[in-house]
């Protein structure tokens, strides 16, 4: 059973269903019209054989803010591998704000990570992914990512990245940097800026490539 956050807007009392698996979602206090949910690890993460799946479903004119209480470390897997999959569905004017904490891929880890977002017209999402290849002084392990996003029937985003050690040092990927910090806006555009790519559809990607995660000013800039 996946970790699941399901929110349905209601004029009397918003319905909030939270299901725990590898991560435990917990509701936090929030202002009217906003549901805030914290994600807390329910055990040691991320280990060989782990298959983490997070499902987020929001219906109606309400804003969901997901808060990660700590970063995640994918530990050495001794020839094994792990997955981290996120699926988001927004409808009825819903919006999502999810600013993730660093996702660290330690030496000898092997992780496949996917994010799939489906929005109805009139919905918006803003998601931050901070990927860090290795802990301090390490050469990080292997990370492959896949991102897909649709606005109605329109494909907004399709991006696959091979961040394995042999591939990521290319000048067109990370070079000698270790950290890829990205905010993806869907259903709306971010302001024009030198490091922001405006998608052909209604969305934007703001990205920083840095050696240390704290060097990124992405959250400040946005």
C-alpha cells in the first residue's frame, strides 16, 4: 500500500485521508483554504529493496502544502537498488506546493526516481526537488530520474536524466557539480530569470547546479 494523501474540498469540513507506508503523512495546522501535511519517515530510508510510492490526490478549490520534516539519504546498497515514485492528481481548481528537502544519494546507492503529475485546467503545482550526489567527501551513487506532467491532455513536461557516475560529469549535465536543485511550476509560469526555462506549455523550470546544496539560492529567488 502506498503512502497516500487525499484531500477533498468541502465548504463545511475538508476531507483529508492520510495513509502511512514508508512515510507517515500528518496534518498540520493551516489557515482556511489551505491543508498542510508533513511527511515523516516511518522507518529507515532509503535501503536496498525499498519501493517507496507517494500518491497525492486533491479535488476542489483548495491548496495543499506538503512539508518534508527532514531530507532523505539513499544508503549504500551493495548491488541492490531502490525506487522512489510520486504520483500527483489535481482537479477542480486545486493547487499543490511541495518544497522537498535534499534527497542524498550516498556512495554505492542505486536509485530510480519518478514523478508523474496530472492537472486539470485551472489547477497549479509547484514542486521542488533537491538532488545531492553523495554525502560530504563522497562520490555519490547512481540516480536515474523521470518526470512527466500533463495539463488536461497536453503533455507539459517529459524529462529523463541519467545521473549515474559515468554520465553526470558530462559538461551538458552536471560537470563537476554534485547538486541539482529544481523548482517545477505547472499550470502557471515563474517570473523570467536567467536560470528559468519557460516550457512550451503553461509551466516553468527554475534550476541551479551547484557543488554544495546550501549554495543554491533557488528557494530565496522564488
